[in-house]
C-alpha cells in the first residue's frame, strides 16, 4: 500500500475524512504528537489501527472529539468535576477516563469498561474530526515501542506501506502525549500519565490531585496497573539510553568518564560549550521543560539516524512539564537511571 502525505488544505482534509468514514486508518496531527486515527465506532477500522501499530489488544485507544457536546453519548455520565476539567482544559492535551457506553466498542477500549476522551487543540485535528463526523480513536502514530512521532516525516518512517495516508499539520507544539487522568471521587483526580497539563494546573480545579506511583516507578511484568500502557516498553530508540541525574558539574564529570565511539550526551543547552570543550559528542534538547518536551522524541530519532550506540540523557526536573519528560525518558531508558555525584 502506498502511504500518501496529505497537505493541510480543505480538499485534502476532506479526503482524509472520507478515508476515516470508509473505515481506514489515517495519520493525523495533534498538538501533542501525531496520532493514528480511525472511526472509534467501527471495530474493523480499530483492528487496522492495532495491526498497523503492532499494539497489544488490551491497550485501549483514546477517543477524540471536536465539540464539547460530543462526549456525552460516549460516557455513562459526566460528573461535575469532569465537566469543570473539560471546561478549563479543553480543547487541549488532557484525556479524561470515564465509564463508557456501548457507543464505544469493547475493542476500542481494549476490553475495559472505561474510555479516555480528549478534545485536541490542533486546528487540523479539529477540522478532520468535524469533517469525518464521527469520534476518532487515535493512539500515538508510532509503531508500538518506538518514540512517538512529532512530525509527519517521523510518522511516515514508522507507517510507510501500512496505512493509506498521513495528514501533515506541521510539527507538534507540545511534543509529549496528553495528560491521562481518572477521577478517584467527586473531588479527586489521579494522573495516570503526566503531560502538558501539569498536576499543579489540575490542582486549580480539583481539591486533590494524586500522581499514580506507576508514573515514576518501574512497572514489572504481571503487575496490575490502572492504565494498560503503563506496563509496556515504550519510546525506545535503537540506541541504549541511560538517564543521568545530577547538576551540571556532576553530569560533565560523569560524561568525561563515559565517552567513546557512538556515545552521545543529550544535554541541556547550557551544557553544550562545556561538553564540546571536553570533547564529548552532544546534542542539546532545550533549556526549559517545555522546550525539552517538544524536542526529546525527535532528538532520540535524530541520534538513531546518527548511529548513536549509547545516549546519556541529562535528567530533567520532575515537577511541572518536566514530570512528563522524565516519565517518557525513564521508559526510553528501560529504567537505566544513574546518579552522578
Ligand atoms: O496526546 C495523546 O494522548 C496522543 C494523541 C494522538 O492524542 N495519543 C496517545 O495515545 O498518546 P496512546 O494510545 O499512545 O496512549 C494512550 C495511553 C495508553 O497508555 C493507554 O493505556 C491509556 O492512555 N489509556 C487509554 N484509555 C484508557 C482507559 N480507558 N483506562 C486506562 N488507561 C487508558
Ligand atoms: Mg503511545
């Protein structure tokens, strides 16, 4: 199958929407990462998404809407806290998990009785969903286990020949997937996957915000988790990745002891001159948590293209958006985390 790259024009969006209505899987931009979309209510279309990604059948898909009125038919009820969160953070990078109705087939929900709903902020995503006229189920557009795609070229690299089309909406602004939450009770939110909507921001709407322990911990096989995605290997580039905790002097001292052929430091912008002076091959991934979120998935792909064999990543903070970056990096590193100093 030839995979076409479609441009952000009314005509090509209408064509992508037609493919969705016909039960095809189509690559689509969102503000977080690219997704592999399909008609959420069509089990055959959903099967194509699982097959193209190589995704385990028990890992549910997020259902995307483009109008606030469109989530009521998909969930059993909308509790007042969920309504407040939606009004504050939608459209945007927040996925809210609630008990589903039969409008969401079991296969879409990975066999669970709940569904995650998200109203993306990206104008091209909204235009596509509206033109399709159906809720759109979409996991991230990478092959299962690879870094998430943050532009159409990344998605093409993973999906060429597997899907009919990818709608190009430019590079993703956020660069990390949405914050996934569930409601523990009428006033409490639990973060199952951190993202651009931070626990601190959720706290402005919910009385209690808990970050699920699995977000920062290693989940071993066989553990019962609240979100199936927590237990799978994720975001792994070809290179071995090690996360290095510590301040700049300690990071540099550690890197000086670990240089070698194919070894790279994925570092903060301010580390670059010092790395270069010390003869350490390096790639900067930003000087703020937001910049690092936007850059690190594409940096991992770039380092693979350079033939890196081992990438040492300077660990970001674990508050604000840094928590989302840290959560992805410990998984990319297969939990290989060292403390320098
Ligand atoms: O930003 C995003 O969320 C992107 C874009 C395309 O919207 N989508 C995305 O989907 O990241 P995916 O499938 O790669 O990750 C969804 C995560 C998985 O870890 C999955 O296990 C979890 O959300 N999830 C989805 N529905 C769930 C549910 N009903 N209960 C628990 N976890 C759920
Ligand atoms: Mg994913």
